[in-house]
């Protein structure tokens, strides 16, 4: 298509304008997937910064912005994971001039489909998982998956592809790689007894196997993290992590596999994983007493499923505050409403970047299948709607919550704006939550 050719030319033009050459960086890692990208790239960043050879020479461009040299930070735009080709190459020039030698890129399906990162040669490519998302743009799941698979076209010869065998698309991905890339190295990992994703893996033996040792079900220990076992070849060891949930074990598996097979120092890798804490807005535990408050960026059915499974053993009352973005993937709204309803004791539905769409329509979509949940929801009793998100946060934290409850604020996470109409209003979910927690105290 002519438009794709123009996109490639534009990217290569900016690569030339900003003076970026393949030899400028020792290694570039690309990560894509429906969920877990931001956690994975930031875990990669921390692990590589522990390593003596790469310490202080690592940069990451992700949903959270561009970070390098420990405390250097540059915004990359609102609601942006993969910037434009102009911004990507301009940021790479900044990293190059700062002496950065290792770069980690978070790559979205939009960015890959639009060739924003075209011209970049990856040493490692990893897909966290693929579940239906952004179908308003890609139209079909097959086209969405095809966009994700473009990350492997960016690999150098003898580059490394990491495949998550727990993902339902793993067989398809392995067949795809066999057909298009015979010049790369492929390694796989899996989480044993994965109850979230029961993808059958007959005849597929993972190079790296992870297993949760203490599948924590008690409230306190759940919040404190978990212990996992990692097994590969003739190595078998246990490691503790602050990250909780089976889906985060998958994130660890991808990062560990990528860096282990690229010969990162094992001690640095283990320390990086053990010390790492969730990025801003990713299972962000704001407080635990007298009730627990968690802020998370979850905005897909798979992310909702992951959170509900991670906290399945919590016996306390669970309050879930969420909405769905306007003009985005309308078909996923009733699915998310149903997952949230099966998990929560109380549902609080509010705005989440409604843009130009009517909140009444979004609310009707979310609650379409709510009568199919495993409990009955009654408006004003355990189902609440307040359109203004700030007012909803205030209502939940000053009038609704009780000691011992678990409160989940989902959808906005780290984002710094709330889009209403055509205006991006300044926003900080964690900041506003903390504001009302302080008032209540």
C-alpha cells in the first residue's frame, strides 16, 4: 500500500535527520503485547541498570515517558505508548548524545501497523500476550495479531525472539517465526499450572519454566508479594518478588528469558527482579490500613481477568471503580462489566476518557450483561453511577468504604489527563485518591 510506503519513508527520513545509525547502540529491545508491556519494559530497565556493563547506559521509551541515566525523564505525550516516528528518532538522538548504549522500546499495535519505529533494528523482540483489543482500529483480531507480529520483522539477523507459551497464540507465533525468520534465535517460557490461561502446550517444552511457590490467598501476604521458582536447563532456584499475580509471573518470565539468553549477569538479573516494584499506576498499592486502596491502569477484559484472579482469595468486601473509554472498542464494555461484576461486591461506574461519546451509552454498554453476574446488583445498594470521576472517588473514599475493604480504581493508572469532549483535563488518579484519603483522616 502507498500509505505504508510513505510511512516507511517518513520514518527513515527522521532517522537520517536525527543522525541515528544502527551502530549507535549496543542493543535495542522491543516489547509489545496487549497487557504487561509497561511493567516488562520497566523491569528490563531496572535489571539492566543493576548489571555493571550496562549500568547507567540504559534508556527506556514507554507509556510512562522516556527515562534514562537513573533520574532523567522526558514526557512523550498524553495517551501515548509509541510516539510518532519523528519523536522516536528525536528521543533516540537525545539518548545517543547522553551516552546511552542500551535502549528498551514499548511498541504498540498502532505504532507497529503505522511503521513509526521503522528502521530500528532490534536485538530482542518479545510479545507479552495477545488478546482482543483496539478492534475499533484494527477491525478484526487477526489483523490486530498481525500488527503485533510485525515486531519480529524488526529483529536483526541472529536476534532473539521470546515466546510466551501460556499465550493462546504461541503456536501460531512459533509457526509464523518458522515461516518468516530462519535467521533468528527463539526461546520460550511458561508458567506452570497457569490457571488464568489454560493454553494446552502438548509437545511444546519451554526453555524457562516458572512456578508460584506460595500461591498466596491471605490478604496481608498477597500485598507483600510472592515467591516463585525458576527452572531452566540444569539451573533451579527460588526468587522473591514484590510483584503479585500470575500475570506478573508471566512478565517476569519474559524479562528473565530475554536477558538470560542474552547473557546478562545472573546475579544482576535476580537482584533486579527481587528489588523491582510496580511502575506508577500498575497495581499501585496506595494504602493498606484501615482499608486497602489500589490504582491500576487495567482497561482490557484480560487485565480485569488478571486482577480478579490475583485477588481471588481476598475475603474482604471488594469495591471496583471503573469506566470505559469513549469511541474505543465498544464490544469489550459488557465483557468488562461482567468480569468486574463477578469479582466485585460493589460496582462504581464512572467516566474514563469519554471523549465525545454520551456517558449514558457507555453506561448501558457496561451494564448490558450485569444481570448474568454471579450476584445481583441493585442501583443505590451495590451499584452506583456518578459521572464525574473526581466526585466518584470522593464518594467512595469518604462515604462508601469501610475498614477492611479493598478498593480498586481501574482504567486511568498513571495517565496525566482525562479527555472529556475534545479537551484533555489535567489528571492524577493517585494524587486525587491520596487527597481524599488525607481528608478522611
